[in-house]
């Protein structure tokens, strides 16, 4: 039931991020992005990696102040749901998520510091980073997203 409400919230965020074409984009992250690559490294070993097409997906949406990520993946015969949401701050490449909702309750109330990079229509997030913004090359997570291009059309009334 919670996933259903989070999905509706994601749709609202996507719709609210649609605007006029000539509108200046102050926040390059604003909009909807689809995960296409993910790598988890622990003790200098890749423990999990998603490349290209996978069974399932994850979509992350930013509104300028809030973010939400919702997804579902299939591992063997089991489905794994994912969701996280909250507020965020972005200053240059320094990015922080202030977790308000998370599939794993131990993350609720936490702040996660990351590096966020933009390369064309690709967004790359890497974490955790230390207080100086440095990544531990032996223990990190890197996710890559591609911007979802939407063309909003008003329904005929």
C-alpha cells in the first residue's frame, strides 16, 4: 500500500517538474531520471552491479527541493521493491539527501553526502563521501541515470 502512495507522489513530482520550454533551468537535476547503471564496491570488491537492461528499474525525480526514487527489481524469482524520498541540497557537485522515507527504516532521518555530476543527459551519483567530499575508492556506490524526456500535452476539455 505504501508503494502505491509513493508511486502517486512520484507522478505528482513528475507533473510539477514539467514547464515551459523557454523556462531557465536553475537546477540541472530537476525532472525525472531512469537508473541504467549501478555499482556497489565493498572492501575493494564489486559486490553488486547493474549494467544496461535489467529485470526491473528505478526512477528518481527531483523537484528543486524534494526528491523521490521508486523502483522494483527481480532477483531470481523474488521481487525487491525500492523507495526513498526526502529533501535535498545541491551546492556545485556536493549533494546531500535528507532521508524522510526509505524502504529500510534505519535510514529514515539520516543525511547522505554524495558527489553529483552531470554529463549531458546523464547524471552520476557517488557516495558516501567524507567531510572533505572525498570518495573512498575501496568502498562506494555509483549510480548513473539518464534523463527521461517527456512531452507534456494538455488534455482536451
